[in-house]
């Protein structure tokens, strides 16, 4: 299939922000795509080459290098290209303007097929070491020499990570359901498949080749991460007990990084909360996992920085020192960790996600030999408010964030990829009316004044409207940042700048931010309370006509590198939190 078909579909996707229209465009594209390259089309449309959990090199080339490639391919002077980019704001669109001019043709030009584009981008991604920068430029130039203006525009946007239309995984699944089964009624089956096998390229190919029943029969596979089960929130133990049927398990809520570990013999891979491959970061944890008394297994736990002498838990920020690519041995020594295991998803050939909590916990206990760096999450089973309260206090005194209450009923399965009511978190009160912190994505910024004149003074933040897959604003955050945070803003957001409001962002705020960003960076914020607000679009019209919800006096807590924009707090959670806050006030 010609890459031009893809470029045309991208053009259409860019011209709408309506989810239904985007789905229709994708359905048409999927139906046109031969099955052998269906996975490649899906990955390219997501702006990647492989699922991120494979840990393979990602597409990426600096804008400067891409400009050089354009110059090589078109014969146009770098300075002129540079100026055009400054004028238009994007190299892809600039290329579109140039390409009416005669370009150099390669001697033997091969047709620009999806396969050729994909394979070339993969070669570019994989190139490393001396001479690789040059190699990448030449490869890209070779491709650009053979394309038409539309193809070039979208290839450049792809390599620069600026596809802009940002298709959500949910929308791709809608389109797959319609394309292969006629309507969306099969979506729950596809979604279940995706939750235990988060590789939409492969799901699409399996659907096309073997049909829906193959997806229905999918099993958990070692070294393919399972999308993680998440917790709901409530603000009192009494409510939690009522919700969980009067009796439940309670575990310490450790404040570290969630890890899903896959083991087969001596081979171990680790996956983070947003399914990134974290294996190389934690060789010490891999070693601990090899000690489990199960040849093949998938377990989950929270990795926490500790003081090795006292065994005390250290704050989350300490663990962030382990997020590095180099000098890992040094980091292991300086920032040792303990892995607190709390779940098991597979043992041997048996998938355990449909087993109830108590059975899973028993199986987990049987394979763990505890030591200073590997422990089971501290847990009790109780039906008593006073006992749970004491357990909650012990957890806080031990350096945890609170507790996670877990259902122990027969249906207390591991709900892959879902934030259901089988797990409920209760965090330490922040002495505010807000029941919990909120994870938001940064969508814009305002220039600072005075001391902050050279950086951004405040960031415009949004939550996720999970139905429409849009980001709706909820606050402007200017406090809680350290000087180091502030000084790093410009560089951090440089690659995410957009010349216009991203179509996925719904905002009515006035004045508009000075700069818009492609939603990417997630941060955790806390405020005094949630309030009604005419200027923010989160929960608009859901509590009161012409009002949205805003965080009052929002403060930055920390960056959440372990989360992607798809994992942030959703609109329905915020509405729930607002209602819980009202209840708290009236109690
Ligand atoms: P938060 O923002 O509160 O850390 P989250 O959005 O990452 O949470 P939640 O579902 O809200 O995810 O809270 C569950 C998180 O708490 C898990 O992702 C995990 O990292 C952490 N956690 C710590 N201890 C436990 C435990 N005993 N059982 C389950 N999760 C735990």
C-alpha cells in the first residue's frame, strides 16, 4: 500500500476533532489496509514503531537534523528552510510549501510504500554510535527525495513526534470493532484482549486473520505486560467497608513505583505503571525476582527506596534517582530499594487474574521467601472500623501513603486495565477538603513576571474526558515548584510547543495561555478544594449549568513520569470527588 493513503487519512484526521468522525476515518483506513501491514499502519498512526513495553528504540530525530535532511532532499538552502519553519511553525507544513519546487530525484527511486517508510524509520530509530547522526539524516533525505508534498509532510511530523491528531487507543479499538465485526458491540471483547495484551498492532492483525474468537481466547503471555488494575477512592473507612460488603483486606499503600515482573527461569523483565520497560533500571529487583519459588510467573508490587540499615521507607523523590540510564550500579548502592509484592497474575501455565483476591494472595505467599529487599505487602483482613483505623495509622507512621482496601468476595478478580470498586484507596488527609490529589496533564503556559521573567509563571492543566478522549482544563498551577523545577521549564516543554491550541484540548480560559502544549507531561497536584468555576471546562454542566470544576489554590506535588496522559485523573473521577467533598462537608 502506498504511504500516500496513510498521509491522506492523516490529513482527514487532522481536520476534525470529533471522535466519531475520527473513528469513521480509521475504519475506512483499516478496511483499505492489507493484513500483512495492518500492524505497521496502526503503530505509525499511534506515532510509534512498536509497543513501548518492548523497550526498543523509538522514532526520533532532532529538528535540526530533519532540516538538514530536507535540504539534502530538495536542494533548498538550510537557512531558507529554517526561516520557513519559523514563519509556519512546523517543518512538515514547511515541506509542503517547498515541494512545488523541483526536488532532486534519487537515481533509482523506489515507490513510497507504507512498508518502506516503516522500515526506513525503524532503521533510523535503531542507528546508534559514531556516525549515526549522519546516517539518520541521509536515510531520511533518501526517503524525502522520493515523496510528494503530502507524504513528506506526514513523514516529517512522524519523525519529529508531532502527529498532532493524537489518536487514543480507545478510538482505535472502536474502529477495529466496526471494521472487523460490523459494529461496536464486540468492543468489550477487544478491550479485554487489549488489557491482557496491550499491542494494538497485533490485536488488529489477529482480528483480521483469525476473527473475534481468537481475541476472546487470548491468554496472558509472559513478557507481554498486563494493563494494571487501579483503585477507586473514598474518604472514610466506614464508606469503604459498606462498599466492600462489611469485610475486606487492607494493605499498606506504599509510595514508590509500581512494578509488574515477568519471570521465566532466569529471564526477568520489569514493566512500569504505564507499561514502559523498566528492566535495565532495576537489575537488583530482577535478581530478587529470580529468587521466587516459581519457574514461570507474573507478580506485581511496589518498589520503594529504603534505608538499608534501618529498613525504613524513604520518600518517593528518593526513588526517582533510580530513573537513569547510566551509572546504574552507583544508583543501586546509593538508593537501595525494597519490592513489596501484593499480587500474582500468573503461575506456571495458570492465569490467575480470574481467581479471587484471597486465593491469589495465598499463592503469592507460597512463592515468596522474604528478605530485606523483598517482602509481601503488609496486610490484614478486617470488618472493624477501629482496627482498620489503627492499621491506617501504622501505615502512615511506616512512611506509606495510606491503605488500599481490597474486596475479598468471590468475584474479587484482578480487573486488568480498570479502575473499579474492588480496590479502594484511602490516603492521608492533606488537611484540605479535597479527598485526593489529582493527576493532570500540562496543556499550556503563561510567561512569568519578576523573578520568573525568563520562564513560565504558571502552567495550565487539564484532566481527561474519558468518553470523548479530550483534555479539559481544571486549574492554573503556579505554586509548589522549586527553583530547579522553574529553571527547567523551558527545556522540558520545548519539544511539546504547539502553534495553536491542540484539538484534543477543550478550553475557554481567558486570557488564553501564551503557549500551548501537546499534552504529554503529567503532574500530581493538590488544592484546598474543588470548586465550581465558569472558566474551566472539566465537568462542565455536570454539576451546574454553565459551570465547570476547578481546583482552588492548586499546588504542584511532583512530576509523574510513570504516567502518560491516558492515565491521568478522569472527568468522572473529578465529578465523584466533588460529590464526596460535599458529603464530607455536610457530615
Ligand atoms: P496514586 O496516584 O494514588 O499513586 P495511581 O493513579 O498511580 O495512584 P491508583 O489506582 O490510584 O493508581 O492507586 C494504586 C497505586 O498505589 C498502584 O498503582 C500502586 O502503584 C500503588 N500501591 C501501593 N501499595 C499498593 C498495594 N498494596 N496494592 C496495590 N497498589 C499499591
